[in-house]
C-alpha cells in the first residue's frame, strides 16, 4: 500500500505565499506522475498542477505564473509553491500519485492524499 502525506496548508492573506509538500511512502517501484488537485465547497475536484516522471509539468490556467510544481524523484516527494495567492484559491488541496507500481510487472494504481486546507483571506 502507498501512503501520501501532505503538509503546508494554512491561512494566508491575499498576495501571500504557501508551500505544500507531499511525500509518498510504501512499496514503490515507480510513479508516473505526481501533482495536486483542489476542491472548493460546491465545486468539483480540479487539476492544479501535475508533473510527470520525465519532469514535464502542466498547470491549470488559473494558476499559471503564480504556482510552481517540483518533484524530488529520489524521495518520491512533490511540492507546490503558491505565490500571489487569491481568495479564489481557497480549497482543500489533494496530493495525487498516478501510475504507481510496486514492481516492474505490477499493475498501475492511483492514490490520493487526505487533503490539506488552504484558505486565502481578502
């Protein structure tokens, strides 16, 4: 089983910054992609940023230029640096690990973290 441990959420004023971290632990041979999704009350969960095992990243249009995703491939950790935060960024942020294998021949599985609250006050 794979576990994703998130940290770094909190309350910040508009224009401020936060850095989220997520570490994957357990039986891991490879991870295809790691990243972050978010869900605000009444909304569907949406992609924020995702980075592949090759270091390719993609972002939601709403966060481009403000958020930066990075990965420590050796430690199976993903980070999200969030700058110039806006009240509309308020949501629960979920870490995602996609295409996880515990051996070279095992099936691919996806995992979610428990979520961390980010609140941006105006």
